[in-house]
C-alpha cells in the first residue's frame, strides 16, 4: 500500500502474502499490470494434476511455492487496458499468446482460456474507447448489459412460438396466460439488468429452468444456443 512505483509494488507482491489470485494495478506514471498472484504450490512431476492424485504417498506432496517470476503476468499491453471479472489470465486483454504450458502445472486457474460474460462485455467496451475519461470508466464499470441474453432470448422466444402453434386448438389456461405475459416481458426487455428490469428477472429464472430440461429436443436446442461461436 505504500509502494510509489511499479518496481516497489512488484517487490511487495512478490512476497506472496496476498490471497489467490487476480490482481491489477496502475500507477500515476501510466504503467498498468496484471498478475495471477498468491501462494501457488509447486507440484512434483509424474502426476496428472488436473485429476485426483494419490494422497497416501509423500511423492505427491508440494515442493514449495511457485516463484513470483513464474506466475502469469502482463504489463503495459499494446491494447492499453487490462480487465478482470473473474476471467482466465490469458484473456485479461486481447492478443495474449501464452498458454498453460508456459507456467508451472495448474498455476493457471481451471477456467483457463475462457471468457465470462462480464469479462467479454468489459473487453468489448474498453476496446471501443481510445482516450478513456473518468466518465468512460464509470460507464463501463457499472454497465449492466447481459450478453448471454443475445443467445438465449431468441431461442426462448422461438421455443414459445413453437409451443403456441402446437397448442393452438387447446383451451387457454391461467398458466398459459401467465406464460404469455412472461414472454411479452422477455420480448420487450432491453437486455440490461437494472433494479427496475422485470425482464431481467424473468430471463434469469427462465434460463436456470432450461438447465432442468429433460426433453432431448429441447435440451439440444438450448445447448446449441449456449455454445460460444
């Protein structure tokens, strides 16, 4: 907390006394940096550390800590920005080329190489800014857009349309009317999760309900929609 430049700050965090694992810093001189810090265990070779290992032998005991210089670190990237919304170290900014093989076993966290919705949104907004202002920072930090809705809302609306066609000759029940109301809220939702957004609440619980589907046809449709790319 008393460091006055990047050199002093890195020397402090190199003591490995912070909690695992994402840390971003910036200085008044214009330096920015990211490190996946913490007391990462140095694991012995000969085991698949992505699966369970035998705990009954001393051969699998940790051999100390991974040195600070061998942790995933990014400084002053050409993009001019870093972000981390609980995303993997290799996607804190576009253009990084390192892989988990560049570091000690399992130093990179389990969701390596994956963007998450907040991180993907932050990266997109930061990429669009050339000379960021305080207002830009505030706007991006508090942005409430829900990227998964771009995939899921069309699929849910399509599924409802198919349901309506199948049930055209049936008698409309109270449940049908409530479903129609929910669909209308979802269809008119602007895909921002604000405190006044009923559509955001409908989307969240509808999306969670999709995980409970037992129909293979329905499940296939939703799985395809939720696959990146």
